[in-house]
């Protein structure tokens, strides 16, 4: 059985767990991550020198970085539908998957810490406001994309990109700040979280 090391409050851990559930692959979770279990230990660093979650253990094979784990699971266990065989559809999935990890992810700091996860600490109000503005601008880009596809990031079919993006939408709607009306994003969010494999990974209490 696969072992996934991490904590379910981590968006990147949930990305891996949701992927495994889409594939119907049995797994067990070994809880690592603050505040439960600090990964900054020699034992954990022997698995991931960055001392970060998630980490996948598949028999004697160990892999870190959530995006690499996601692809490994799909390639090994299928179904291949999560990675489109059509060249252009796959390219779009890769494009939006990368966009989530770079442009979208990069825009929401420090707004997530202050307004979504509400991690205690001192936050620069100007920096938080600027982050919300940048995050909103990126969400408008995704709104326009969904207005075009009327379904998912890559087109008509759910792909691996929608796992990362769906969880990102959950983070957006869980934020304590004013948001513009983005009807296509809202419909997309409802669509992806209604998937049977997705439901347990959209806990309202988990940002």
C-alpha cells in the first residue's frame, strides 16, 4: 500500500490525496507537518531534504514534490484520462497546471496567511492588500478561460490540472475578503468539488 506523508491541512498534500482517490488507489496517511509532527528532523530529511510535505513512499521508492507525485500516480495507476492523449488538450492541461503553481500561487501570499489560514503573526496591511489585488487579477484570467471552455481548465474534460486548480478555488472562496462576482469560477468550483473522489478534500475548515 502507498504511504503518503503529510497533513490534510496542506493544499499540496490534498492534491496528492485527491489524485489517489480519483485513481482508486488505496493508501495510508502518515501524519507529518506542524503542529502535529515537525518534519524538520533527520529521519524525515532522509526522505525529503527540504523537510516539507508531501512525500510518497511506494515500497522502496520515495518521491517528494506534489506535482511530481501526482504525475507518478497517474502514469503508474491510470486512468490515462486524467492526462489527455490529444496533444493540444494535454498542452493546455500542462499550461494551466503550471500557471496554478507559479502565477496563481505566487499572487496569494501573504493574503492566504492573513485572510484564509489566519496564521497568527504580524502582517503588513499594504502587502496583504496588494496580494489580494494580484490574486483577484489572476482569478479574472481564470474566469475568462472558463467562459471559453464552459467546463474545465483544458477544455471539456476533467484533467490533472483541475485537481490543483479546484483546490485553489476552495482557497479563494474560503478567504475573508471582498471578492468580485466570477460566475464561471463559482460554477467550476461547484462542479469539481462534487466529484465523488473530491468531496472529502473540500472540508470547509481546511483552507
